[in-house]
C-alpha cells in the first residue's frame, strides 16, 4: 500500500483543515481561487500550493502572497496527481481537502460548515454538491451536481461523490495511501473506490454547494479525453472490485440530469439502488 503520510500523533483542540492546490500556468484564474481561500471564515487553515514550475506569471502571483501560504513548492512534476501527493506529504491538518486553481469555494462559510460536520469524531469523510460554471463568468451555472446521500450500493452502480467537494480526515490517507499516479485522469475515482468502498470509512453528506468548478477540466476537454476517462474508470472499478461495464454506463448516463436542474434529486436517471 502506498503509505505517503506519517501518522499524526497529537490531537488538536480545534479542527485544522489543510487545503491543497495544484497549479500549472493558471495566472488568469488562480487569483480567484486564492481570494476564495482568503475569504474563508474557518481557522485554523493551512493552504499548501504545489506549482509545476509555471512560466506564465503564476509563480509571481504566489510569491506575492507567500505570507498567506502554509507551504509553496514550485518544481516540475509528473502530472496533477503527483502534485497532489506532494501536497499530501506536507499536510498536517486534521482534515484534508483540495481547491483546484480554476475553482472557488461556494461562499465564505464553506469550510466552517465542513468543519462542523467533522465535529462528530466518528465521521471520516464529508462531501457536498458541486456547480460547474462558465470559465469566463463564474456566476453562470452550466451544470448542477446534486450528489445525494452516500451508500456503497451507489458506488457499485458507478456513483461517486464530487471529488472537489470531498474532505477526508488525514487518517484516511494514512490508512489507504495517496493517489495512484498510474492513473492520469481517474486517480481520484480510484482513491474513492479504494477508501470509501472499503466499508471502513464513515461518510457524511452536506446538502449544499461547496465548490464552484470551471468547465474545461482535464477529463472533459475533448471526446478523446472522455473516452480515456471512461477507460480509466473501468480500470479503477476492476482494480478495486467495485462495479464493471454496467456501472460505467450508469456512471456516464447519470450525468445527463445535471444539465437540467430540478429534474432529479441526486443526479440519477433512476435510482440505481433499485437495480442492485
């Protein structure tokens, strides 16, 4: 198992959240993400930024805000999941989440609400809803991802919580390891199946939008990328013994209602639990 973190030894009086941002040549969008973190009303908070040796002015923006960052690393990497793993190796908070350089938190109280969900010591992971917004206009919502409540049966039918909204206790990464970088697009899905599918992680759902994500991410830039993502999804299912070809079909079909807000409660054409 990929043990990328040393076990934490001291409990803290209040929940500290580590937020990891991986960035490469995002000088135009990065300031919005940084401002979103600066607006958060939860403390203690540590922001870790892993830059892939950007050349477009991104590093200058980060250096100007160096005093607000817990850690800043700028060096070549082997892709976004390698960068996120570097961040995980630095993170020391009780809870770890991610904010990509094109994304923002939904409101200044987002991390407060997440931290409140972790007040229950038995809760290991928390997730919420996601909105896809236009890259040129973050106020324009293109797609709503209403995640709905968690169950392993849903995982078996291709459902997954929106990874940008997923926060996990550091101990989950200690137990299940970091991202498998042999996956170039679906390492987050593989990690979700590995950890949440183990039946050893207690999961809580926050029924609110936590992240606004700009459209145009790595997995949906082109038909070729969509096909590659599907191939990697199936590989992750087989690797973890959860789901299969039928689940992959449902996984893709279930996204359709996200473009029609209000049609379904949790993004499914029909409830996959009815077909278990």
